[in-house]
């Protein structure tokens, strides 16, 4: 059953009036409360994740013209992380509007994955309802993202992915990560490096960075993600 009051509150929060209210209703419905297996936020979350990434990439590319690709990648990853999305969802009041099944206990708050998925689903619903326009999404999202960017940039320098990976590898595998330079590009005074990391016999995806240090950090981050370590919780 459509909760008209929740839809109105959501439209007020996101500053957007839906033409198809059923889209927003689906975006605010968790699978545990869905009357039909397709009438929940999962498909919209899938779309919204990509739209969110595009909007944030375009934004950080524009406002940080002097930063290299590796730096922008780290900023974008933090900006669209589950932790960031969940925090925004909680702060603006979206989390309070999601419809969940009776079996989901909300006493301790929504799980981070649900709060984050809700934000992405609402973004996906806005994208579909507007006919693929990014303008209303930018208007809603960028003030919220911009508020977090400086904090994200400070935190990215505090987060030592190599140290985290070393602790994880020694604890889980009894091995120490080893970093390898696979390729170099550019002039001597302006070189970039491609680095991959191995843990025992396991090799992880190589990453480019504007310095060996940055490339090693990005390679460590990539390995941690592949290993399923939840980086959104580490700051």
C-alpha cells in the first residue's frame, strides 16, 4: 500500500516532484516489505549506483582540475562509499521513510547497506522519472556531497591501506604483502607508476598512481576490496 505521506516527505527532502509516484514508492520499499519481488528498491539501487558515480565523477573532475586520476579515484570512492551514502541518507531523513518488513528490527537503526541502498534507489528513481536528466540529481545531491568532500580528502590521507592490508594478510594468511612495479609512464620529472601487490601466490589487480607511494596505496586498497574488507568502516 502506497504511503502518500512518506512520498510527500521524500519529495520535500529531495526537492523533486515525481510524475510517476510508483517509482518513488518502489524506491522507498525494502524487499522485506515488497508485495511483489520486483516492487522494491533493488533495481533502482542498481541504476542509482551508476548515476551517483557519474555525477560525483563529473563533479570532482571539475572542481579539482589539478589532481591526477589516482587522486580523483580515491576521492570518488570515498564519496560514493556505503558509509558516505548511509550517512547522507540518515542526515537528510531518508532512512526514516523506508518501508521494511516486520522481521527487520529498526530499534538499533537501519543497517548501513539499507540506508545507502535507499539513497541510491531514490537517485535511480529520479533519473528514470526525469527521462534521464542529471540536473535534478545534481541539484539535490551536490550540496550534500560538497559538504563531505573536504572531510573525505582529509580522511584519505589518514587512511593507510598498506598498513591495513599488512595486518589483514598476516592475520588471515600468515604472509606479508609484496609490491611490484609493473610499468612506468611519463618523463623523469613527471612519472606515473603501475603497481600490483602479491600475498603469497595470490596476485591482485595493478593500479596506476602519480608516485610509487600512491600506486602502492591504491594497489593495497584494490586488494582489500577484492578480499572483502569493508573499507567504508575504516577511518
